């Protein structure tokens, strides 16, 4: 089946720094990708819909200036957590559709 | 978007058949039902998808009654490695409007 990759798989950063997470569709093109955040023992929460060549659509309560999404090509979407704080520590997952939805392996962000 | 309701948790033993039911009372005509499996610190993995009646693949079966207001994921002869969280999602898989939204999921624990 189709493969979605994420990089890095984990990252630790200091409070106040920015972190970029990449999501790639490896063998298919995706005009739309989705970004989720998952806290321990909770479900995936949709953060935003990333659209190639246009602005992302953010879910209510998600700060677009803090979570910058760039979908510059049909195979790459990036999520930048700006001025990260400890409460941003979470598991971030992206997905893309190739017939069915495929999910990336996730990125564990820890903000100290 | 059709809201889904699942049991929060289930327990089983190795070798038993496990059935997880999902309610989706306001499912739309174009909506498909998709089940995912998620292990800790991993992205969700596609298990099975169906529209009506019964679908079977190498890992599971999906039973959907005629009114489509519920669905049941059946896992035959579970093993310890089937311990995971299982999510059912409902939505139209074609067209650009489908946004995969997760409910709370069912945490399945398989005991020796």
C-alpha cells in the first residue's frame, strides 16, 4: 500500500524554539494532507487540513500563527511549531489519501 | 460528519474471537465505514473498509446491517499482538470533502 513518512520520528527542544515536522507521501501525490495531535491515552485530534498550493484550514481552537503549515508540493507538507512550550509536547501525526487514508508513523515532540 | 460511538475498552483472551461494535446513527448515503488499529506511539493502520453487508480480508471481517447505523469489526482468534486501540471512522472516501475524524476508539487488551 501507499506509504506516508514523517521526519523526524522524535525531537526534543528547548522552550521558545521552533520545530519543523515533515510529512511525505512516498509513492503517490496528495493534494490534501491532514495533521493531528494526540496526547497520551487520548484520541487523535485533527489540527488542520493542508492543501497543496493554498492556505491550510485550521480546526477551531488551533492557533494558525503557532502551528504553521506549508504544503509546497504534492508530496510534502510541513508543520512548524513556533515558539514551542512544554504544553505543545505531544505526538503529531499526518495523513494523506490514496484511495484510502494512510497515516504517517508520527513524531514525538518533547519541549523542555 | 457522522459521529461514532464505541465501547471505551474491551478485554479478551488469546485465541478468542473479538467483536467491536461502532454506532453511527447519522451515517450519510455516500459514507463508507473504515476501521483503523493503533499501537502506542505509532500512526493508525488501516484494517478494513466497507459500505454494506459483509467484508472480509486476511485480518478481519466487517459486518454492516442493512440500515448501516452500526458496524461490527470482528477479529478472529486474537493474539497478544492485537492489543491496541481500534477506531471506526465514517465518511465519504471519494471527493475532496472527506476529513477523517476520530472518535474515542476502543482499547482492546488481549490476555494470555
